[in-house]
């Protein structure tokens, strides 16, 4: 059991080696190896779940091995109730993405090796308990992402990939400064990168001088970290890389990007920003809430204006991540639980939407709801692709928060948690839900109803492979919509602990 | 006399180099025209340097020892610095044996002269008085002028040589002028006496010392190509043959860095007006060096020139480690130097192969390299990502160390500037990676003629770039143990 986390973390790396060692031309072998590796990883995360003690708020399965003694850096892993849902989500989505990438034919080996590398680094981020290790994984993740977007993406992929890379690198480099500053502020003898040891933040009186201006250590580096994570989420002024990256990325990468990578930003708030800078976090919670509500409304407005269905879904992610930010800003038990649940639920529902768009794209080779010349891109899909439409409806309604499907519960929890602290903001944010329903339903109407367009007649319905990989997500969306207790149980203790920590300030 | 002789035992590495140099000259006379003998010449040269390296490696932990009436000091810092430089020269030797950028009949001369520059560098890294510094810089420079103009039938190479001479001559003069001022104020050129004398200076004399030191610094600044003394370097780097450029961006730069560390610690190691003023000036220079290097690198079409500008920026990064004036900073610079060596060699090796293949190092020539020769493209990407400072490559750890040195002494502003520069540099490195790995090549014919040994060398250079980014404790300890000795 002790090495379970390391197994999950390094199994994809073993997969990379296996993939690279397969002889040239054996593309199918590469696909099956990747599928096997990701499936085993998924099973291992389920083993992790089964052995997880939900009554404990402490880190479990922890492992701590010295890495660089001179700098007190450890290879330190562990999971708690906040990271476990993310780890399960990650392994599930990666297995599904491998299946959805079966149709990739351009340098198959490289593609799957990079995808596995991405999986490993994402696990690293969610498991690290050492800030240095966290940072290393956080950055390594950029490499496969860059190549996946730049090589296998759409027409404008190079611009999108470089923009994504530079944006995220800028954010993380600020985080790096903060990380090193944290190391030195605690004093030589107790210096460490240990995330757990840094919790509680005892450096309120430190001052930092930059270009002649004095700042409170606490507040300054809270914002440094904030920008680093906010770019990933993405929070409103830092979101401009997202539509490009999403639209240009191949389907599987969009799924990972929206399903998992965006959550790394909010996970960073939960794991680093809030516990290490609790005072500043509470102090600036209004600002976070305002940014969150801007995200909700602005993302929804942008989504409404899109004529490219993938861009529409991308902006809907901006909007939905805004709800997570609101839940975080609430700093109450319901709000935080709602936020973590929303991270999981948005992961499944948005993954469904992107996969569905990808499936459609494989048939139509375009994604226009309305083409630039004003004609309809799709029409009457409902009669042409009945099975596809049913899955689409499930995904869409989960996404817009229909009661009985997963999105509803997390959003309801978030609103419950935030209402007392920020009433006005809650009222505005509820309009975001309305807008969400509006753009999704409007899109659905334009694409699935109306007259059948000539070229849509040739589209074939979803095949067995596609149904097979959509099925787990459909089940997740429905089951957790009716009965979210399993996930809420996992996170309850850890989230409670965090809220208690924050309530002291 | 006896004392001099016994001092010689600390001077073995340099003596080995000198001996190798002489042997090579003789061998050239005997084997010169036969291409068969050439291999022999390389092997001799490499064995000579390998012996020097081994001797240095054995003496790392030894007690600091001033030799030749205090003209030189052999401490672990200088030893480690010398090791890095010897290793760099070895790498350049191999590159020279493969490159067609150096005339076949001049290759032995190239070896002889690089060893000469190396000896100058070694002299600099253990210089213990102002005159030795000057001597070292001149040894380094005069041979460098010849090296820059090595492609004598090529106009641009001659231009590079001439530019180098002009700049070098003037800065050496200014430097000597500065030294004479310092001597005038302090009455000594010995580093061992200077700190004590500076403490005793009254405020007026202190004020005089700073401009004198700035004049002295001109010579060093020109060697490490820091702004505003960097003007020569892009043209020289671009005009020189590739092995020479590679050599220039490693050995003279690190030698200059070594001497800068030593004089900075000698002159400014105690608190006071002098230190504040100098650290302030260095901060500005370091920031400017990084900005100028990185921003100008963005628009370069020639990869060699881009690497030249980026090496200016890297010098700026290393300067950040100096101005904190403590052991963390020096350790960071040594670490930086060691990792920078491998990345730079790797990047220049690949560039050299491209130049040999296509006759130009234009950005476009790298297009679609991944489909033509995956190994080369991947190695180059590793080198570039490492230069940009991305984990898990060693360049990240190097930058991390500099950053921690800055933040430890609360230089947050410079730390911010440094990391911002990382972002800028990532842009142009990333663009080259994009050209190599993303853009489609016009033709997918593979690059031929890259033998097994060359591929092995490329991989051999790539491995430390990655390994030192993951298992960097050992190198860290070596760098940490390399204490600089100042009386």
C-alpha cells in the first residue's frame, strides 16, 4: 500500500518506454499498450479509493524520501480528500481519451507517449506534498501539452500552443519566486518546501521591498501564487489563452485540458494558496468572489456569441470554473464542498461535451453552428443521429445544471455556501445559470432541430467504440447527480479541516 | 628557488596544458600534411587535457595555496572553475574534429591556440593580483583575436577578428589605466592586502576608488560580454567558425566570471558605501544584460547569432549570483557554469551539423528536423528547453539556484527581472523548437553522414543536461565545497 501512489505516478512512464520501444509501423500495438497502461492506472486509483479512510483529514498513503538534502527537498507524495477525486477523475479521463484517440494516425507513437507523459505529470501535481516537486510537475506538464497542441492541433495550432506555453510559464515563474521566498522566510533552520509544514502561514510581519515599494510578504506572495493558479483556471483577465488552446487542440487534449488541467488551478488554491496564506486569502476573498462572478457572467456571454461549437464549450468552461471560484471564495463548508464537487462534475460533463464535439468533427470536419458566410453548419442532427443526440442531451443538461444530473448539486451547494457572505454576488451569479441554459439550449436548437442539411445526411451515428467510452461518463453524470454522497464523503474531512483553518483568520 | 620549484607542484594542470601545446606544435611539423596523422593529433590533445582534468579533480578538496610569491592562488573555487573550462575545451576539440567550418590544414593550429586561451583562462581563475588579472586577460584575448579570424579566406571571419582586436585593445587599455589608479590609491596590487587597505581608507579616497574600479571592470565586462560592453560579441560570434563561437561562449566567459567573482569579493566584501554603490551598479548591469541579450535574440534569423545573444543573457544571469556577495551566490554560479557548459555544447553541436549540411544556420534550415533526424531534433529541443530554464532539465536547477541566492539576500526586484527574462527567452527558444518539431519540412530526406560516434556524443551531452536536472545533489555539493579563498 505504501508504494501505491508511486505506482500510479510512474506506471504511465513505464508505458512511455513501452510505447517508444514498439517497432515502427505497429500503431495498433501502441494504442493497445497505452490503453492497457491507462486502464491499469484507473484500476489502481480505484484500489486507492477503496483503501481510503474517509474519516481522516490527514494525508494518506504518504511517502517521503529525501531527494536533495542540501535544500531540504523531498520526494513526498500523499492524498487527501481534495486530491483523491481529482486523481480518480484524471485516470478515468485519460483512459477515455486514449480510446477516443484511436483515430489519430499522425505519428502515433509520439502522440501516445506524450499523452502518457501528460498523465504522469498531472498525477505528480495532484500528489506532491513538496512544493518543489509540485512545481517541477507543474512545469513538466507544459512540454507534452505544447507538442500535443502544436503538432496534432488544428490550423492555427502553433500560435495557440506558443500562447498557451508562454502564458502558463509566466504564471508559474511568479509562483517560483513565491516558492523560493517562502523557503527563505521561514528561517534557515526550519526552511523547507514541505507544503504541510508551510501551512498556517506565520509570516504576517515580514516585509518585502520591490523596486523601492514595500509590500506585506503575505499579501504580495498570495497574489504571486494567485496569478500563477489563476492563469491555469483561467480567471477572467488571464483567460485569453484558453479559447485558442481549446479550439486548436485535438479532441483528447481538449478533454484533458478542460477536464483536468483547469482543475489544477483551483486545486492549487486549495492546496497552496489558502493553507499557506490563510490570512491574505480571507482578506481578499471578496476579490476572489468578484473575479469568480465576472468569470461566470463573462464566460457565459462569450459562449452565447460563439458560432464555433468547440469555442462555445470552451467559454462555457470559463463560466463553470467561475462557480468553482465562487465556492472557494465562500470559505464555508458547503461552498468548499460544492467547489470540489464542481471540479469533479465539471470534469465529467465538460469532457462529455468535448468528446461529443470531437465525434461530430470526425464526421463533418468543421464545427460551425453558423458558418462565417451565414449559412447553417449543422441542422436536424436529431433525426440523423438519434443515439448521438441522446448522449448529447445528457451531457448538455449535466452541464447546464438540470436537477437530477451532476452539475446541479455542486452548483446548489456553492450557492448555499456563498449566499450568506456575498448575497449580491450570488444573485448576479444565478443569472449565469440562466445564461448557461440559454446558450446551450440555443446551440442545441440550432444544431439538432430544424431542417436536415444536405451534408448532415451522410453522417453516421456513434459507433460501438464511441458509445463504449461515452458510457462511463454518462453513468458518472447521472449517478453523481442523484447520489453524490460517495464523493462528498471522501472530501468532507479534508475540506472541513481547511475551512477550520481559514475560519481562524 | 627551491620554493618556486615546490610551487610548481600546484601548477601541474597548467604545465600539462603547456606541454600538450608544445607537443602538438611538434606533431604538426611531422604529421602536418597527412590526414592520417590528424587523428593522432586529436588523441594527443584530448589525452593532455584529460590528464589536466584528472589532476585538477584530484586536488579539489586541497587547502588553499598561494604560489609564485602570491601571484596566483590555488583554491577549490579556481580548481572547479578550471575543471569546467577544461571540459568545455575538450568538447570544443571534438566539435573541431567534426566541423568543416575550420580549414582542414589549420586544425592543429586551432587546437594549439584553444589550449593557449584555456591557459589564459586558468591563469585568470586563480589570479591573485591585479597584474596577473591583466596578464590573464591578455593571454586570453590575443589568441582569441586569431581564433575569431581563423577562417582567413572568409570576409566575415576577418571582420570578426578585427572587431575583436579593436574592442579588446581599447578595453585592455582602459583596464590598465584603472589598475594604475587602484595602485595609486592603495599602493599595492596584491589581492591579499587590498581588503585590509580598503577598510582603512577615508571617505574621500573611497570615493576615488569606485571610478578606478569601474575602469578596471571594463576589461572584465568586455570578456563576459555584459552590457554595455557587449557590442562586439554578436558580430564576433556570428563571424567566427562554429567551434570558435562555441569556445568563446564557454571558456572566456567563465574565466571572466571567475575573475569577476574574485575581484568583487576582494574589493567589496565589507559593508559600506563602496559595497552599496557597486552592488547597485551591478544590479543595473545584470538586469540590462539580461534584457538586451534576450530582447535582441528574439529577432535573429541566424541560430548562431541567436545563441550568441542568449549567451549574453546567460552572463547576466550569472552576474546576479555575484552581486549577492556570499557563498550561496558563488555556489550558484559554479553550478550554472557546469550545466551551461553541457547545454551550450549540445546546442552548438547541432547547429554545427546543420551548418555543415546546408552551409547556413538560417532559422529555416531547421524546419522539420524532427522528420529528417529525430535524435538531433530531440537533443536540440532538450538543450533549448534547458537553456530556457524548464524542469526537469538542468537549466532550471541552475536558474533556481541563482534565484534562491537572490531571494536569500532579499533582492526581490532583480529576482523578478530575472524570471521575467526567463519568459522572454522561452519565446525564442520555443520558436526554434516549433520550427524543428512542428513545421513540415519541404523534403523529408533524412540527414545523412551523422556517424555513430557523432550520435553517441550528442546523446552523451544530452544525458547530463537531463540527469543534472534530476539528480543534482552531487554537483551541488561539489559547487558548495568550492570555497573561494581571500585573505
